[in-house]
C-alpha cells in the first residue's frame, strides 16, 4: 500500500497502481473493477515499465485514473520524475469508452497542480501529436500552452 495521498477531482481518484494490478496487467489477466477496455495499449506499456522500476510508484510517479462513482479504472497518468532543470513532463491516457467526458482534462489539471507544489518544480509539460486535436484541447484546458514543436508534435 502506498504511503502518500491519492489525488482527487470531482469525478476521479488518481491513485498509485496497486501491486496486484501491475501484475495482472503484465500477466494479461483482467480484473472485474476495470473498465471493459482497460488496460489500453499505453497502460500495458506503463505497467511493464513499473514492474521493472518500482520507484516509479512514488509520490510523484504513475497513477491509475479511477471513476469516483463506479470505482472503475479508466486510464492512467503519471509524471516523468525526476524533474530536469525545474521542469517535469507528464503523460496520460483514458480508455476509449470513457473519452469525451472530460476525464483526461480533470486528471491532467490535478497532476499539473500537484506537480507545481513539488520542491524546485516550476514547469510542467507534455508532448502531443498534432494529429490528435482532442489531446491538444485537453492540454490547453489543463492550462498548458505550446512552447515548441515541429509539423507533427508540440510541447
């Protein structure tokens, strides 16, 4: 069990990945409290990385996105800790069945606000593919603004 506090929004709880759920994902097993389409491909990748690097579960690490009302795991979000020169990157994913509900924006806002409370962090950023306008909007709604990029991605 983690020794740090879950992050919460009106509709979501952002909690550390439980050990048994990391194992379930990496073993290809399904748990009954997961959304039908969880884990998505990105969640499988993250669970595999966490399985190899348990320190990524720390206070500023990766978390599951859980619907407060149903208890269903619907995605994941995490900071790429530690920060570099006062900046930390984050990434997220919400399963397709829960997209369009504002969950990604809620989770992103909570993680950005939380990261900015960490010692020596003054910048939070994410990378996004410009071909994914929904994700671009999520980051804008979470308070991020475009700094740089190329024809296909922005930061």
